């Protein structure tokens, strides 16, 4: 017969594992277990606010907010030493979590942010104003291989991107050639542009010598993996060493993919590029 003390310790262990561990990392952001659970199950589509790092942060997709907080504020994937008065290009700034975190870590940095989705851009501007950030320039545009306009699926979330399919979310967005912004030294270039990274990097390959560090979130399919190989070669030829990390665990058992993924991409990787000697 199981003792009362054993059962008590068992239930305490289950409680800590199930109810506390899941949200433990968010406590440093003053997001408790109850609030974490609330956000996790809150429907998207309505603009809300949350107290975050001493400010009021605006969002409309709670689950994406939690993902962004985990990745940027808790895991700190953009953590790095930067020289004073650095220049940062944030391509795919979404609603501003990356901009806010980078400015908190490097207050005197100059940030140029690009976000093509109109709904995301409105929240990006509101959050920059809410946190009273200075030396941040925002472009409601996509980075691309030329200055033009393109059809864009503006879903108001992290997965917005170029599309050839017309729907209720389809809009025409301006595109700015990234290469034009690489005419001066860039301390950190972040590219999270939902599948457009190969075309953009291929166009500005010769200008990457101006970039000290680069982050690329690669989005691709199995039948186009030559793009991933080409991206890595572009980085290598530009003098970067690189480190790869899975951005999303899409296939826990990659040899057995019988369980289909609803994710729009089959491969999603974070690529960290840095110079020799760092």
C-alpha cells in the first residue's frame, strides 16, 4: 500500500512538472502561471495589452506573443556583444518584440526595422511609441531583391508573406531592395522574412562584407533544399562561420513523417552567422 508521504510527494512533483515548469521561465517577465495559461488559450484577433518589461505592449495574437517572448526574451536568441552606437537592420520586425529587446540591451543602437504586414506594422509603431524608443526607423515594406510592389498575404501574424493566391487577406505591399541598405557597416542583420530569404541574400551577396553578424530564419520545402545549400554558400563566401539550430521541431521523427504537419514549411532553421575570431 502506498504511503501518504509518497502520494503527497508524487502529487507535488506532478504539480511542479505540469503546472509550474511550463510557465516558470515567464516569471522573470512578471507573467505568472495563471496569466500564461490565460494567454495560451485566448483567441486571436483583438488588440490587447500586457505589462512587459516596464511598459505596455500591444498585441493581437496571444499564442504568437508567447512564442516570441520565449524565443527573444527568455531564450535570448539575439544576445550578442555590440559596439557602442551600433547599426541594426531588423527585417521582419513583426510587432516589435525584437526591436524592444535589442534596444533594451543596446540603448544607443540605431535600428532600421522593416515590416510589410499593415496590421503588424500598426502594432509595431504603437509599441515603439509606448516604450519611447529613440533612433528607430520603421518601414512599412518588405525587403526584397528590387524596389517594387508585390502581392502579400497579410494575416496579421508571424506567418504573413508573399503569395500568388488572391484571398480576403491579400494586399499589395511596397518592397525595398535590401542591398541599398548595405552601403555602410551593419553590426547586426536580422532576416526573418518568411521564405524570401534566398532571393534577398542571393541579390545582396556581394554586399554582405558590410555585415558583422547575421541571423537568418530559413523557411523551405524538401524539394527546394538547394536554396538552403546556396544560402550557406553565400554566407561562407562572404566570410561568415555559421551555426544551425532548428527553429521549429516540425518532425520529431524525421525518418517517419506519416503524421502530416500543418505547418506551411517542411524545414525551418535558425542560421547564426559570425566572423572568425569571435
